C-alpha cells in the first residue's frame, strides 16, 4: 500500500516529480547533449561521474524505455487501458536539433496526457486512436523506433506516460546508450527479437542502416544480429524479407 502511494500511477508524489521533469525536460536534454559533445566528457573521471550521478539514476529509476515493434503496438496501447492521447513536438529534437526528422511525434498517454497538456497546451493537441496509429506507422516507415517510457519503473505495467518515436541521431536515451554501451545504460528489451533467415539474406546492409540500437552488421556477405532490443525496424525495412520479429 505504501509503495503504491509513493510511486503508483496516480500517486501525488509521482505526479509531482513527473510534472517537475516535464517543466525542465527540454533544458535538461539540451545541457546533456552539449556536455556529451564536449571534450571534457572524454575524461574518464568526468565520464564516470556523469554516468553515476546523472545518467544511470535517471534511466534506471526515472525514465526507462522499452521498444515496441509494429506487431505489438496496437496490443500495447490496449493493454494500458482507456486513456486520452495527445501529440506534440519531440522533446529531444526540440532540445538538440540534431536531425531533420518530423517534430510532432511525442505521444503522451495516461498521466502524461494531463501533465503535458496542462503545461504545454499550445504545443500538444489531443488526437484519437486512428491518428495515433497513423503517426506511429509513418514514423516507423521513416526509420524511427517506437519506444514506450515509464516513470519510476518498478517492474509493473503502470506508469507509462509517453510513446516516443526515436531516431539514432536525436534521441537522447539512444545517444546515451551508444555513448555508454548496452551493458551500462539501463534499457528494457521489447517482447520480440529479430530472427534472420540467412538463406534469404542478400547482405545489402539495409538492416544496419535502420537499426537504431547498432545491433546489426554484415559479415561474409550476410547480415548478423547482435544484442537485439526488439524495435522491429530491421524486419520492416529488409528488402528481401530475410528478417522477421519472433
């Protein structure tokens, strides 16, 4: 009971913290991006302190992501229960302007809907289920992974507040994952993994280009799968149909 009061879906304490995060999200991402692109971060001590004091705590207990592949996205939205949905500008791309992907891709749900709509009512507009599906589909086609983020992750199906459409160029969690490596940066894996039918693979490297988790490579004329997180981009864009999600 006490745990639910502290970090449950409707906990006033959790909502207060999420509201505080929402207010300063863009500034936090902007400063983090700038620091990650300065020479000082290459100092091993600075890099370690940045990780221990900020990156790991935020990703492990603050905002934790789980990829959702196209095969599961509809079921995922149904699983979170009735919710109002709004879309607004991606907070990462707003902060760093690191890529030219579409900006209106930040889909807030559940408690995220109320918080982001209250704070940024001119930026976020309410959408229905059909428009939500359209944005997710178009973003995936353009090479963005659908990643659902929890706030105060305690291993339950609660506290999801946003579905982001993430690219490897501008998404701060993905940039941090690349920077520190999958063995250090906390990131949940989705329900499915990529499977390769080697005989059908032509070794074209399309999957390498689309994998935002840098989990694909080509060796000996055939694609290889590393540590798959389950976003499904490789399977969706494989021209020969050699990759599929299982």
